C-alpha cells in the first residue's frame, strides 16, 4: 500500500464543486487541500487538516492558455498542465492565523521546496476514483525525510517551465504585490495557479508529508 493511500477521504463538507446548484450559471474553479503529516518510523499522525484555498488570477490565465492551445497533440512548456506543488515559510500575519491568501499572489513569499505529483486522479460525483476525465481532480505530492523540513505556512500549485526541487522561473515581483499587472506574458514563467496560507506546520526530520489538492469546476 502506498503511503498516500492511507489518508482518510475528504470530509463531506469539503467536497467542493462535486455538484452545481441551479443558480450556478458560470462554472467556477474551486480548490480544497488535505495535508497529512506522519512519523515515518511509527506511522503516528502528527498533523491532519482539510481546508479551502484560493484560485489565483494567474490560474484563470492558465485555463485560457489550455483552451486556446489548439487541437494538436504536441504540447510546449507554455501549454503544460499543473506540474508541481510548492511549500514555503513566508505567509504574513500571526503564526497560527496567517493572513488570508490573495488571488493576486503570483509566487510563494518564501518558497523552500517543490515536488512533482506522485498521482493525479479524477473523481466522480460521489468522490470515487475513475479512469475517465471529470470536473474533479486530485493532485497528490509527497515530501519525505530531508525534504521541506521546517515551519511551513504557505503552499501552492504550479505550472512550471522546468522540473526540479528549487524555484525555477517565478514571476518577477514587478509591480510589488499586492499590485497586479495582467499584461505580463506568462508563457515563459512558472505560473502559480492555486495558493493558500495555513497555521504553521512544523515538519520534523523523520517524517512524511502528503498533500492532496482537489480542484473542481
């Protein structure tokens, strides 16, 4: 059994976007995350939490990149889907109740590590895994011993230009956040599609951190 298979399923109250209400005339991308930290040696659960997150303005641009990318099978770097999950220590505000995430965010404030996903899974309307595309998908990344250790309080989903554990080509902070320039050409930059802040989670040395990010429309 893979370690992330042991994570409890999301609670009913967090099954975001599995059903559209009659008044929902426009599909809206939503996100929730499940963060699960356990001791590698004993299996003891050190932390478990499930919360909503923010879809960034750049996340909306990433959707348009895909919709306008044409029908060819080949995909360039600028046409990739989500590739990695990034963790950081730079959330602003109180340590236990940091400032709420802002959709204008274009990069983590202090990114320390990023990893490619170990799984991407589509879900049906009851939350079950299916082999065909749906409007709900889970993206799971894992950080083992020696990775992303320290007081974590921010994270996000990335479409990256390169694959690697360190920041690649993030958006230059011009103009300085929270200002936002929608005219920046994102095709050659890493794109932060989803972002969240959280009360600090300290990852010990001998631990496994599994994060599942659920997106739905």
